[in-house]
C-alpha cells in the first residue's frame, strides 16, 4: 500500500536539509568576513546578521555562541585547506613532485581566500592561537614537514631543518597575499591578484623553494 503523505515528506526533508546547510554556509561566509575584519574580540553578531539577512536568534540557533561560530569558521577553513593540499595523495608521490604540488596548491588556496590571512593575524594577536590550534590545519603543515624529511632520506634534498624550512616555505606561499595591499603601490600596474601574476608568482615560488632544498637543483624534474 502506498503512503503518499510519507513519500511527499521525503523531498520536503531533503529540501529543509539543503536550506539548513545553505543558511549555515551563508552565516559562516558572513562571519568569516566579520572575523577577518575585527577578530573574535571586535566582531559583532549584529553585523553578521546584517550581512546575511537572518536574525541574531537564527545565528544562535545554529551556533550556540560567538565563540562557537568563530571556531566553526576556523574548522571550515582548515578542512578546505587540507582538502586542497590532500596529504594522503602527496604521500604517494616522489618528494620533489609532492613539494611542487603542495606549493602550487597552497598558493591556489591563498589566491581563492586572500582575506584569510587576516583571520590568522587576529587569532595570533587576540587568542594566541587557541582556536587555530583546535581547527586541525596542522595536518597540512605536518605533510610539508614529512615531504622534506622524505626528500632528505631519499638523498634528493639538502641536509636542512625540516621544521624551520617548512615555516619558511609557508611564508613564501602566504606573504604575497597577506601583504598585497601594502605591496600594491610598489608597482600598481602589475595587478598582483590577476590570474597572470598569480601564476607567475606560483612559478617563482616553486623555483625559489626547489632551488633552496634540492641537493642538485640543475636536475630538477618539471611538473
């Protein structure tokens, strides 16, 4: 025997789930902008509500507090970073190829989210990294350290400090975007965030990193 009411309710449940996820995503997008502007301490739920058109009550329905919303913003950006870096895939590749792909992916991530550097700045200044630590972003950093250690063990990379070198590589990948507003006036005609300039920066970054870590950079393979 058919149950039309039950069958009809299934699409409604799916639609409600989609609406719920879409609303949460809109709130997170607006919250990310507000937290990037003011950090956790200065951000206002009123401003996030104004950006999305939802009520404060609705925001607190999905997220219990401003701190919970802030933490979810960091967890989302860490998930997206780890997905783009894809450590499990890089572990299967030769160290040099994996390093090139990681640098390229990290810069592509920064290019897609150029304002996220401000989130990390406020997090470091206001919270001493408390919420950043809880986000899980370290997975991608550990992946980079592992690639460097593997390259050294294989005899392809110079003897270097993998941890400190990973920090320096991270700086190469993110500084271009974090300091873009300050760099812009040096050569405004170059349009630093244009697709052409980002691709040039990506290749320059890869060349710089490989030139520094490879034992025999003249034998570098092209990817």
